[in-house]
């Protein structure tokens, strides 16, 4: 603090004390000097009258000047050696009774506190500690807000799309309307991205930014009102803006947040991943934009500029796969720099991207680490050819869509979608795992029977969460049990059929727009409406395996290192079961042999086959075990 700044409040205090001295016989008052800028700022921002300003200074004098207590006692002609309202009314300029009303600026904004037990006029007046330090040029966040508010980190830079969103937030503050003063709703993106945008907006307006969670807003009306007033005072003193981050609060908490927003007339942003349902006046809404391909390329180039052996072609491949916000790309690059040993920086970058992208999906589906390869699939050549074609569509989409310009001519329906149809155990999930491994992607299995809700709108909400999270890394999405949602729904008989059609249409729309690979599985292809099937790019039928194919599955399912004796795949293939059951029988037979301490033999397979058939509610026929029993 400079000497000049330290002296200014004292000068103003001496001017007020001089008015007290006028009421003490034989004391010559000091000469009044100009008031400091901090006092003028308080008076202007909180609308203080001349009298209220001098009351505030009188209370400040009690803390700043050791002679104030004696002067107050002498001026009031009593033993009250402290400021009181009666003393202020008698000694200060243009007194008025409303200055100490609970709704007046002095008490509404807690600039001074009154000892009410001693009475309105004779109770002690005390300046709030935060206000005193503000007058003395020592600004800080009120300690009563510590733990509730935090300072978000400032981004080093933002992509142009995010900068434009930050400018819209700042402009909305500047153009605050009477029905939504200085209030902005920021929707979309992840929490850190929203914070970066608002931080940039606040910096552009020369404001500090503080953030709080919507769950910390008190549900008690009195506590909430106190918090709102305290923050509004801080927003003026600092000055600052507030970011309130809301997730999915319950009804009571949502009402509390809404009431808090309504009572806060300072620059504020309410941020969420989804638009907030509200019956009250809405704030100006700003959407977090999706970064286009060029912005993503620039992000990755800048983040990996110091990582060796990562070429522009490698960056293009990474961008074609991952759509990550700037802070996540920076985190991925930092992970590569820490772990890179000069061997495979590109592979590390890919794995870092997968790690960052999978965080939002882990709680929405079952992730499978893909290990199976093409050699583990036993399918007719026609189906294998289609599966490889699907992989080519995913792998080359950056070349075809962007380099060759098909995204500008087709615009919609660029997502790679497939339907895998076939009975249980025919290899649908295994095929998806093989493709995920070939593409270097995570495989997430989403059970549609768990996603579909009987409540209107909930199914779309659940699907939106899945696709929004998956967009970050283009994971391979396998929607299991599509029959739970699909069916011959085109004939609308009641409202439930109409909403079921909307749910199916929403799923197909998101699949068509999805930048990764989305696969539906079904056991009942004939139950699906042909109008829906036309919107799927690939349809792959997984037939029940023939005896020759079953024999090949048996050959591949038993590991080479397993101790076997007289196992005959051709005879085992007589069991009329699909690949999934074959794997179950082989594994169960191995456990039986291991328990006996014997080599794996046909009798172990027979016992395991009996168990599997009981599960399938079937019985072994003589033709199935002919020649090996």
C-alpha cells in the first residue's frame, strides 16, 4: 500500500470527526479534506446519501483513529464512547431516519452492523470488517464465502469458436434486460470448457471470476437471501462475476438455484450441459459450439508441437478419431511427453486420447478391452467381406469426408451405422470386438433395454448422454437388444406408439450423425420395420453356424497348450449349438478335466454339453452324440 493511499481514508475520517468536535465546547475542528476514491466507489455503487456516507466514515473512524471513542463520548455528552445513531443524527450532515432502516443500503448490504439489543438510536454501530479493509485499499474475498466459491484457472488461449461464445457472454452482460439483468445461461460442452469461456468473458469485461456449485445454494430462504446479498456486495467491491455450475439437481435444489439467480442482479452465468427447464424468466442463452475440423487440427498441432515423431498425417488421424476440448488435448499431450521414450509417440497419443475420451462413457455402458482378432471369427465369406468394408468406412472417413469433400456435398447421414442380426451366440458381439481392435477403439456395449424408459422423454435423454459422451472419442457403440426399442411401430394406435416412433427416430438420427461406428444387434430382424432398416448403412446377418463352421469353432476354441486326449472337432460339431454355447461347453469341460486331474476328453465335453443343454431347455439327441458316446 502506498503512503498516499494509506492517508486518504484518514483524511476523510478527520473530516467527519471535525463535525463531532463542533459539538464539543472549546475544541477547534480539523479542516475537511477530499474523500478517497474507495469511499466514492462505495457511495456510488450502493447509492449512499451524504448522511449515510458520513455514518459509514464515523464507524470507520472508530477502528482507524484512537481518539474517536473519546470524541464520541464528548460529543454525545454520555458514557457511550462509540458511534450511535443518535450521535450521527445530531452531528452529521443532512440526517434522516431511513438511513438505518433494514432495507437501507447501510444495513441491506451489511456495510455497518447495529447492536440491536441496546436500541436503535443508542446501540453501537460497527463497520463491517470487509468494508473497512476495502476503504483501506486491501481487497479480498469475504471470508464468509470461502469454501463456497473458487477461482477457476484462466485458459492460455481459446479456439475462435470459444472466443466468439465468450464475446456473446460479455455482450449479454452489457445488454442486460430488465427481465434477466446481467444473467446468461451457458449450455453444452464439459464443465472445464464452460469455465474457460466464462473466464475469458469476465477478463474481457475487467472482472474477476468466481465459481460455485449449484448444490451449494442454500435451500433455506433466509440463508439463501443472505448469500445472495453477500455475493452481490462482493461483486461490486472486487468487481467480479459469478459462474454457477448446475448438474441435475432435485426439485427442491433446482428451485433454490432458480430463486438465487432471480435475486442476484450482478454479472452471472448459469452453466449446464443441458438447457434448464424453468417456468421463470429465462436468461440470455449462449451455446457452447462444437469445434470444427480445422480448429481441432490447430489444437492438436499446438499441443503436440514439442512431441517428436508426430507428423501432420498422424495429427489428422487423431483428429478424425477424437473430438476433445482444448484442456483435454493439452492433458493428452502432457501425458505423451511424460511417457514418451522415443519409440511410439503416435501410439501413446492414441492411447492418451482413448483414456481421456472414455471417462464420460464408463458409467453409461460396459467397456470391453478388445482382444479378439479376425482369426477368432468363423463366418461365411460374404459376412466377413461386409465386416471388413465397415472397418474401411470408419478408417477412411477423414479422407473421404474432408480431403475429398464428401462432407460438404452429402452433409447428413455420414455416420457409419450397422445392424447385426442373428440368434444368441452367433458372433455378433465378437464381431464388434474384432472390429474395435482393428480400429484401435474402445468397445462400449449399451443395453437398450436399460436405456428405454416408460417416461416420455427419458429415453431420448438417456440416449443423448451416451452419444454426447461417445463423441469425444468415437468409440465403437454396440446397442444390444435393439428389439427393446425397435419394432413395427409405423402404425400409430395410441400416444405410446407415437412416442416410441419418436424414440426410434431420435436413435437413428444420432447414429447417422455419430462420427464413430454405431451398431445395433437384434435376435428378431423380421420384427423391425423396413422403414427403419433403410436408414441403416450396413445390415449383416449372422447365420446359425453349419456343421463345418461349428467344427472350425471347436478347433479354435481349445487352446494349443491345453492337455487334450482324443478330442474330435468333427464329432463335437454334431452338437447343434451356436458359437457362444460352444465356448461355454469347452470351458466347462476344461474345468471338469482340471478338477479330476485328467486330460480334456470327450466325456468331459459330454458332461458339459448336458449342463449347457439344461440351460437352453433342450435335450441331447442320439444323432448329436453319435460316434463319440
